[in-house]
């Protein structure tokens, strides 16, 4: 989804080793400033490191239906 919003590859400003380190530390990709707070919330939930804390598809579907992009 970040590729659609930014028209860039995720973490394009970082090298691959730095990106891996960031992801393993639990860092999340910066939310674009033009994103609505609702979409920012969805992105953050989708990027949870622990799968148990991520949104289920059914939850994601409901949230995305309500967001005006």
C-alpha cells in the first residue's frame, strides 16, 4: 500500500542492511503526510511485527471500506 501512496519503493532512502535492521527492531515505515489519520492507523496496524497484533483481513476490509482516500 505504501508504494501506491508514495509512488516509491518502501524504505527507498535506506540501504538493504539498514532496512533489515529497522524492520527487525520493529520500526515502521513513515506514514506519508498526505495520509488521513484513519489510513495511517490501518497502515500501522498492518505493520505490526507480531502477527498476533496485526489486523485480520476481515477487520482490514471493514476499516478500508470506511476510509475515503
